[in-house]
């Protein structure tokens, strides 16, 4: 009896809330889309092992722009070159802001990093710092030695493991984290990877309490490294930055910046650099290896190119990539099939074309198809 009473009260509450939202909703010219269910919206239409195919079926039915309801949040989906241009170019300024959700508030210093900050002077300055200071060709060349050292360390580890099964994902993740931590913080913090991985998984669960715990965990670590860097710089005239955190601290002392960088901003940008450069590289490398294992003829052709251009007397260097067109094509095709950030690849002239077989995107034609 108590259970039936509770169910009746729950249904009544849902009905009242739905009716209130319907009566107070403004009359807008919304895109077409499927009628949502209460509470879950249209999430049921995306359920299944291949949600991207479910989304494709909806696009075929409702057109290149449609509205879906993800729970209580309306979502407008654009799925054509024209819609991409309208959203990402024509109306870019109006639609550039990220949603202010709990993950950005509690784990990135109240939306202070590049990923979650709102579009405006602060975000534009952060983007300029990344392009002109942190990721400039001069800086990348400066840190090449670090990348080479860590790559050789991985190769030695794999050589010693010859004949034994290895976990490719863990090894690629260790390499990415060791490179990024040395570039950003000046030290190898691979030992913290397991702890941070577990912390990041909490974010996806949507629990505010756990998000706050993740934020405190990162903040304690970043405070420690920031204090070390400040101590190292203190009293040294014409100090030469040793890593990316040094660069950010140097910029924070610049009085000519449009928006001054405080301690929180330095920690937020550092978090962006660590989080953004770790999993993306390792996952893409893992996908490339998986695709090549399914196409041994491509593996043999890539090996032949390495033997012909590089030989077996020396290691491949970053400057050699320009002379390895087939391997470069494999990298591009991997990112086409398994993009880490697919929306960053869209532009008005964007076409899905296989860089290996030069055919328009067709699962039956592409040689490296999923």
C-alpha cells in the first residue's frame, strides 16, 4: 500500500512539473525532432551499442538540423556542412560559450581554464598564449629532447619485454603522461597516473561531492608544483623558463597583458595542458595500431617506407615525418576514423575523404574502415 501511494505521488509530481513547463514555455520556432518522453527526453532513441548510427537514422528522418531532449536539457544537432558553417562560423560568437555545468565549476577553478571559460577577453588571451608562447614552433623545438628521451625509454622497455604480452594502452598512456608532465611541470609524474585516472572517472558520474574531491586533489598537487617553480625562480635575474609552468608564471608577471593572470589562472591552464595532452595522444596511437593489425599489408608497406627512407641504422626523428607520406597518411586516416575532438575538424569545405584510397567516405571503399 505504501509503495502504491509513493508511486501515485511520484506520477502526480511529474505530471504537475510537465504541465507547468508546458504552460510557461515560450513559443519558439524550434527545429524539428522526435517528441520527448517525460524525464528521459529522447535518450531512449540513442540507447544501444551503436548510438552514432541511431543518431544518423534520426538525421535522415528529421533533416540536417533537429532538436533532441537529453533528459531535461534541449539539444540542437547540426549534421551537415552548411549547419557546421552556420554554427561554427556565421554564428560563432553567439554560440561560442561552453555550458556552465558542475564539472567546470568544481574541477577547473570555477571555469578558469581554457576549456570551460566563457568567450571573451580572458579566453582570447588564453588562446593567444597557447598559440604564441606555449605551442609555438620555437617552444616545440626547445622541448624536442624531452620527447625523444621518453620515447626511447618506452622503446627500451618494449625491447626488454620482447616475447611477452604487453598492454599497449598502459604503455602509450605512460609515454603521453611522462612527456606532458616533463614539458609542463619539468618532472616525470607518471607514478600519479593511476590516482588521476580514478579521479577523472568520478567526473563522469556527475556527483558534486566527488567533483569537489577531484578539484581538491588536483589543487593540492598543482599548489605543490607551483610553489616549487616559484622557489626556483625567486631571486634569479633573467630566468630562462624550463617548462610550460615557468612560461605561465613569467606571463603572469607581465603588466601589459589585457587580463592579468593570477595564481588560479596559472593552475587552471596547467591542468588543461596535462589533461588535454595525455589521453588524446595515447588513444589515437592505440587506434592506429589496432587498425594496422587488421590490415597487415598496410603494416608491411609502412615498414618498407621506414626501411627505405630512414634505414635501420638510426631512430626516426620528428623532422623525418615530412619524408614519410604513407605513415603520415595512416595518422590522418586514424584521426578521420577515430577523431578525439570531431567538432574541431569541421569547416565549410570539409569533406570526408580517405587519405589512403582517395575515395569519398564509403565503408565499402575505405581500406581502413572500422
